[in-house]
């Protein structure tokens, strides 16, 4: 057995007329994340952190945005697919944290639900995935409310 850490970042713009899907849950908001899929930056960052730690490539390799198969696909679905890849690759997710930069809407009341939804999608025990948020203090595009940035760290155990 060996332990591996993965770290990844994703960001999507906020746009009017879309539901805000983040961390596998819908958050009440006048704007949602734009993207070829549902734009769930938290799920995407977590997928990439898991794939990277396991040496299984990237979201871009596995689910290219130019491929119509992945149009509108939910973050939870990507997490479920990553969970199968981890299993096939002899990897097990022990712990993960997603840190969000988001000035609006306020996400504090939704963080626990996001962690639970992403844990369920990955097929790991509740509490395995946790989520935090910072407002970004107006300092960058996410801090100014133009989008949402997600950074994820994952700790995996590899059978080998
Ligand atoms: Mg993405």
C-alpha cells in the first residue's frame, strides 16, 4: 500500500439563466456556472485531484469538453465515473477537501450538503469529502463575483 496526494483547480464563469450546480447540489442563485457540462467546478476539481493522485490522467483526457457525450453531464456523474476508475486502478479515496472561492451567492449553508453529495457520488463514507469557502475579498475574478474557483486535495491509498 502507498499513499498519494492529488491537487487540482477548476473555475467556471457565472452566467444568467442557468441553475447553480456546485458540489453535486443545486444552490439557489440567479446565476449558474457556465460550461459544456453542468459547470460544477467543485466536482470537476475533485475528479481531477483523484485522477491525478491515482496516476489516471485528467478530466480533459477522460471526459473531453469537445465530446458530445459529456454535454450537460452532472458533476455527480463525473464523480461516479471517477470512482469506478479508481476502483479499477486499485485506488481508494481516504480523504478529500474542496476549497471554494465565491463571493456570491453565500455558500456557507450548503457546504455540508455538498460534502455529503460528493461523498455519496464517489461511494465513500459520509465525511470523507469536506468543503470550505472563502469570499475572495474582491481580489480576483471569483472574488468579484464573475465566477467560482474550486481547489481540491485528495488523499488516496494505492494497492501496489
Ligand atoms: Mg470544469
